[in-house]
C-alpha cells in the first residue's frame, strides 16, 4: 500500500453535535471511532503476552486492547458497569482474533477494586506481562469559579490514584521484561483553562511515569507514557468539551482533523513489545502536530 496523506486518511468534516451522560457509550457515538476493529493488522509482536487494559471498552483503551489481541496477546479489560455493551463488542473482536478476552467491570476510584482487578486479570489470563492504564475522567468548566473540590477529587481519583494502586499490586506478578504503559495527554504540557483539573492530573501522570521508571528499571520493568492530542471518543461528547466545540473538534491541529484511536495502536504495541526494550521513562506524543514542551 502506498503512503497515505495524513490530512485525508480520516475525515476532517465537522462532527454532528451530540450529547451523552457520563461516561458515554461508543456504541451510541456518531460517527463511530475507528479503533482498529477491521483496520488494524497484527504481525505477532505480542504472541502469548498477557495484558490488562483499563478503559478498554471504548476509544483509546479499546484500540490498545484490540491491537494487543491482533498482535497475539490475551487481554483483560476494565470498564465501568454501565459500559458493558461497549465492552462486549471489544470481547467479540478479541475472540475473533483467536485470543482470550476477560471482562472485569468496576470503578477504579475504589482502592480495593484496583487490587482485586489486577489479581483477577492475573488469575484469568494465567500471567501478566503488561498493564496499560487508559481510563480517564474529563469534564470541562467555563471558568475557575465553576470548579469545585468534588470535581477535582473525582478527576484525580480516576486518572491518577489507580496508577499507584494497580502498579503496587501488579508488582506481585510482573517479571523482568514486563511493561507498564500510562496515558497522559497533550493537556499535561499545554493546559486549557476549561480543563484545570484534567490537565493537572495528566501532568501528574507524566511525573509518575518518570519516577516509576526510575525505580522499576532496576527490576527489569519498563514504564512509558502515551500523550494523545484530540482524539474522537465518547469522552468528548459526555462533558469533555463544550457542545459548541464538537463540530470542529481537532480541526485546529497541524494535520487539520481529530485523531482516530487506531492511530495510537502502534505506539501502545511498540511500547509493550521487545522492539522497545531500551525505552523507559519516555512520553510519546501523538497529537496531530501540537508540540510537547
């Protein structure tokens, strides 16, 4: 296949305005994000690996889970109970790829659930080679006075605390050669004032990735981070962006459009695979052109 123009590989047309309650369902999103259900092609780079993905029901987490399976891995995904229909769609794709899918619903804001999640994934998969942390909470506010303690707490309890909890438990099972992949955002570098809490949480994830990599490198465990820009997902239309911004979402980027989750798949696979064996403590930006600085 010849190289494709990245500006036109996916549509740059306006998205229709639409609104869902938190957390939002991919099944009801229009147009549907491309998470690699048919477009991603695997090459056996993760054959027989055992992977745990949080937020694996939709968008970025879904794309990572599907790519892992198509590369030969068995995958456990976590999601909120109300996202069950999306999770079942992912299960079908994973199983169609000939791999095992394990569904583990639950709220990552509950500390004990994080420990249970890792243990269930390990037992169901028969091992654990990678933990990919994607689940996130994002709600915009019009101005600083619109933010409150409850919203900040929910954002950090969803985006940051589970990294501590899942990694602490995963260390009971991860062996040398294993990997941990966190998910930050361009917001961690270039914060938008309507996303004070979200941006701050994503900056914290960058710091955590680097400090964890310093400690765990001595155990032979690599820790890296993916920092996406504007990607089309249920997160955006369930309060992640004002409705007025939905139609032109992503069009201000250098490439002129929002990203599709499948465009992140290769980065997640790369960071979990042997080809990145000398890579740790790094943040990979996939932003459509915005610089991480």
